[in-house]
């Protein structure tokens, strides 16, 4: 499926913005082992061990670094932006030898097929998230699996009302202005809110406050990680918040996904993890099948 010049331009701007974010981080993974395992669940080490694994939209290799510990036979990370420089640097220091980092557009990317293809936090920043998903599925070999994570429309009302106007404004500013003069001061009240909710999580009403579940998760991290998350939210030119019904409709278009392998899981009350197993014997679905996800 060919992308329009508008879509290419938008995705390139997004990749460039994120590259500036990733390339200003310290060496190593910005994520903890616990965060990696949480993002990957319901996948586990058995889905990586001895397998050929592709990450689409690898950033600085933060997830690939943790993937190494699950003993894949080969790792490939691709990204449209120049964050591939820091990804290569991080993988060289990982102690794992059988890897490759490639600067490439995930939409339209072609390979011989991988046992596992994952795409974490990328589809919702593309001009066409579904085209990105098509590429994820296309690069899974017969019998292989795919796994994605996206922002949800559900549970993100506060973010959509408050953060989105700021993103539309500050994504046009120089990255250093947005990171140090906007994201840094904003991190302080967000950090305080998350820490307060986490400390009071034993109170039943706290669980009903905006972004409570997400706050319980992120409150485990230091303030620098809060700034990283806020900067990521503000620096990107494009963000979609995707409803569960849209995820289900997308998955229903692929006849090659084994129906009983499909999962759609809410994460932290404000995002979706979804995936399944590919069987190439089937024809494209015509009926929008979603029964396996209900």
C-alpha cells in the first residue's frame, strides 16, 4: 500500500521529533525490566527464546536491550528517524552479537518474515495507524506472532483535553525549548499528582480519579522519567487516541490472524495491547470478524 506524500512527510516529521528525544537520553534503556515485561505481556521469554524478532519503531533500542535477556536468535530494529544511531550504540554495548539496526520506514517495510514482530507506542503516531499495522502483520512469518501497544481513546479524556492543545502548539517549537522549558516544569505537578495517588491508593475513591491506574504504574519511576514521557507527548506532530472498537475492527480485516489467538488487553486504564498468531492459509476476512475479541 503506497503512502501519500502528505503521510510520508508527517511520519518523517514525527520520526525526526522522536529522534531528537531519543538521542538526548543517557546510554542504556530508559525502561526497567518490569516495564518491558509489562509491555510485552501476555508474551513472555518463550516467545523470544531462539526466535527471530523484529521491533518496528525501535527508538534508541530501549526495548531491544531488554529483549536480549530473553535469548532471541536474531534481533532487527528499524526506525524511520536517526535514533538508529543511539540504538546501534546501545546494542553494541549489550553483549549480544546477532542484531541489526536499520533506518527504514515501517510502513511498506518488507522482509522474509519473523517469528515475532512487535510495535510498541508507534502506530498511534503514524499518519495512518492501520497502514502501520498492515506492515506489522505482513512481516510475521506463517505461524509467527505480532504484538502492539497503542494509546486508548478510553481513559484519556484529561490527556486529550489538556495535553493535546499543548502538543499541537509545542511540537512546532525547537526540541530543546519543549524539553527544558515546557516538559521539565510540567513534570513537577504530574510527578506530585502521581506520587500522591500512589500513596493514597488504599482509599477507594482514589481509584476513580483521572488516570489513577496509570499513576500507580508511573509513580514507581523517578522524575526524569516523567519528563521523558511528557516530552514524548509534546514533541510529536501526530497522535491518535484509538478506541477499542477500532482495534477490533482493524484485527477483523485480517483473515490470516488465527481467531482464537487474538487478544485485546487494556493496560493501565488508558492504552491497548493487542496481537495474535498468523496463519497464511486463510483469505482476507470480509465480515469484520471480532468475536474472538469480545
